[in-house]
C-alpha cells in the first residue's frame, strides 16, 4: 500500500503536514535559557483557545485521562459529593475514575444517545441547599455516541440554584473544534488532550483551570494525595517557562503550530467548518436511511457521528470491510453499542474532500456487508449540501461558486 491509511476515528485525528514537520526536529534542551520563549507564549495562547482570562492551562505528558485525574485530585477531597451523568463510554469512565478516587457520586444514569440532563441537574442542585455537592461534572462531547451537551445550560442550572460547586467539563473531543467559552460559562476545570481537536499525536493531557479551581486547590481540607499531576509543582516551574519533569518537547513544538493554524483560520471559522462538515455527514446518513445514535438534533455532535447499522447487520463487519478493502479506519462501537454502531470522526484537520472520501468508503463497506443502500446516495447528498453552501475552503482558497455568488 503506497497511500497513507485514511484515519476517520474520533482521535487520534489526521495531523496536518505543517504540524508534523514542526515536530521533526532534533531533541532540544528543555532547561535552556531559550526554552521559555517557546513555552510562555503557548501557555497564554492556550488560554485563548479555552477562552479564559484568569486561571491557567497545564500541559501534562499523558493522555487526556491524566488531565481528568488532575482535575479531580487537585480540587476535591476524598468523600466529597459530586454530581455526574453517564450516557456513553467516556462519561462512564470519568464516573468510574471519580468513584475509584474516593468521591461520592450522585449519578444521573441517562439513555445512551442523550446527554447531560439539564432539568435533573437543576432539580438536584436546587434541593442541595446545604451545598454538599462540591462539583458538577459534564461531558461536553460524548465521543462514544456522538452526543454534544449544553455546557452553558449547566452553568444556568447552577446559577439558578445559586450553587457554588465547581464546574468540571470533559472537552477532550470538543476543545478546538466546538466552541468552549470557559470564562463566560464559568467552567472551572476543562479537560482536553492533544490527539483530537489539537491535531497532534497522543501524549499531552491538557487541563485548563479557572482562578476558582486554583483557589480550591489551595484551601482544600482533607485533600487528595497527588504527585505527578499536582498543580503546585506545575505552577512553580511553568511560571518560569519550565516543567517539573521532562516535557514532551516535540508535542509542544507541534502545539505551537496547531495553535498558529487555529488562530490563522480563526476559531469561529474553525467551529463553523466543523458544523458544516458534520451537516454533510448527517445528510449522507439520512440519505442512506440510517439513524444516528444521538436521539435528537439538539444532541448532534459536530465532531463525531455514531451511526446505527440496520438490525441483523454487524457493525464490526462494516468496520473490518472499510479497513481491509478500502484502507479506511472508522470508530468502533464501544460497550453498550458495540456491534450496533460505527463512528465517523469528523474533527481536526478536515475538509469537504476528506468527508467525501470517508463517505465513499462507508457507502461501499455498507453495501458489501449487505446493507440495502444505493451507492452514491450518501456521497451525493453530502455533495449537494456542500456545493449549495460553498463559501471558502479550509485552505482559504475561494471556491468558484462563492466567487460567482459574491
Ligand atoms: C478521547 C477521550 C477521552 C480520553 O482521552 P485519552 O487521551 O484516551 O486518555 C476522554 N473523554 C472524551 C470525551 C474523549 O473523547
């Protein structure tokens, strides 16, 4: 095979050449007097990516799960009550971690295909007049089911109850692709990772924290044990442009370029591109006569679509066919939806051409596996939508249709 495999899992995502080249450099001295010239501006620019003015962003050499752990162990105490919801493999794993770290979880167990239950949250928070709940957790984008939740709505529910709890958000498959207004929404810890919207290899656990979260860290009684993921050690060294241990220097070089690319395109344009490309994918799913795992349009994710195969078809067979026949990786169904859904990751460095490519492969794989669809139906529907709404391509080249319209 001389062609690069086509990667359409919802992370790791495709790495743009410019980012890959930026990481192709000799190992560098992370304790040199020059190094802070790279790191200090990155810390500031990361705050822009999360839209916070105060607080800070930590870069741990770990996957996103490390940032989950850091958020919990630095701001909460063993035995603290927290409000969480579970509706997919990733929200499930965060609940599991919280319980294993000794938190008492007030759990909303929701149907997979739905998201954070705002009304239930509002109810529970309003009744908690003693403010026993110390933190409210929300998964912004449940990658297993392709469900996005309303984080501004969670903030509203907390404000309506005048509840002082911390707001913890898992933004791993959201930040850099979906709008995250950490400051405006009063998010206290926002977790991310390098291999999704930031278009990098896996290996940076990214955690943005508010001033309130930093204060909680200082004032905590009965604090949790922590070491590798401690805020304090990071702050001491980060303030000078360094890290308490060896940073992932190449990933940090790559992050510099990813941030440059995101800001050059403009964050709002990046979000709009994700919405547009996701809408094209959904048009294809509709045209195939298939159903998304996300139950209602309000849950639709613009970064990943989980798609049900028809009864009697094995989703894993579709995945295998796409992989072996068409050199294309799709996301598997996880846990409760294993064998029932396949997922298309549509986040990061992506344009219409790439979406067309994955839909082309999916269409063939579905047909090969016995699904009754017409080849060209989904790709055609997506193409209709893209050509009707064409403005500017991701590379900034004005498309002919738009030029004529203008
Ligand atoms: C990918 C993902 C994670 C886990 O990140 P890792 O980097 O695999 O540790 C957590 N939450 C969500 C929503 C994700 O998509």
